[in-house]
C-alpha cells in the first residue's frame, strides 16, 4: 500500500508556490508540472488542530470546510490571530495595504513588516500598494478608518476572487488604476494616527508571479475532496491557496485548503473524480466531474 501523506497547505516562496506536508516535506510547484493525487479509500477528514496542537477530540470535519478545523479548534486558532484582534501587544511594526483582486474587488488590510509581500501572495492579490507603516494598534485603527471612509471591506471571499481571474485587464496600469484612485483618497483623509507614516502609491503586480498572464480561464472549482476520489491536472497558474489545473476538459481550480486533514496518496495520471462547482455562466450546480461540464 502506498504511503499516505497529510497536506499542511500551500506556501509561497521567492521561487513560487510550494505544497507543505506534515513532517516538513515540501513539494515545489512550477508551471507545467503534473499534480496528481488520490484521497485514501475509506478515509475521513480529521481536524488539523490549532496553533500546532492536535485536535483533542480528533473531530471529523466536513469536506467543504476550507479551514479543515472543528468549531472549537477554529475558535482557538482565531483567538490568537492579529486579523481577529486577538493580539494587541505585538511590538513589531505593521503595514497597512490596499489589495486589488479584480474589477470592483479591493480590500484594505494589515501585515507585519517582517513578512514582506507574503500575506498578499497568500491572499491571491493580483496587485497591491502599501498605504502606511507603524505600530500594530495604529495600523489597526487606520485599517478601520479606511474601511469605513472608502467603503471597502477587510475580507473578500475566495469564490469572488476566483470568479474574476479569467477577465482581468491585460495591462498593469489598467489593473492598478482603481487601486491608485482609492490610495489617493486614502492619504488625503484626516484622522490617521500620528504614529503611522503614510507611504506613496507604488503598485506591485502579481500576474506574472501567479502565472496568470495568458493562462486559460478556469471553468470551475473543486468543491470538496471525498474518500477514494482523485485529482489530476497540469499546473497552469496559482494564486493564494488556489492551483489552476488543466484537465482534459478545461481548467479547474483546486483550493489546497480542502486537502488538509485528508490522507493523500500518489495516483496515476487520470480523471478528476471529486465534486466540482461550475462558475456562473457555465451551467452551475455541483456534480461529479464526469457528469458535468468537465
């Protein structure tokens, strides 16, 4: 029987996307690489725990849960998150940023300066610009100020990000225009904390880093993995936690967060045999791949 592995998620390095496995094994990914795996027959998806600790009750979690955690572990993990205001005394400097994911999809957020652009790559930001830098609480207050004044959210669902990737403007200047207009409005606002320093508009574009330049538009996404199911395709692009895989019947998006908690085994190149959700305008509905568009 083939050895089973447990996926710890997708990470972004200077060289590109990397699948990380429990135990520290890493699988660097490159455009054109074949991604093919199966889910252990008869297996269940177990909670991945919180903050590096295993789930105390070894809970089983739904296949469609992107977090891969039971309710209690998800609560514990969130309680220690900067994004959820779970940390108030972090002495590190933070940056406030604007991130653009597609037409009409702009958000404001914060990230530790020491993390560089990692947070933006992890979120799948097509382009972004820094807004300011300062202490954590000043960055948090500025984020709230801009969210209310500019009427932009601090979170955008991944489903919305995926839906617009296939119709991004071709030029970098056009992709940056909407974000540039919001940046100009933001720096003119009053009420910024004195300890936070404004930063000039400098758009950073991730289309090439994500492999989206010239990539075919995705027609749908894996909605969940199932025991005994398989995924197989050639990597054509990646953004945030998503892998864009070219299958025999079109490009399919795999959210690698759906892989966590399952026992994954090698498989021969073949069909995709897990439920798929077609994107709006492609027929709709969830169905096994062979029965729908794919």
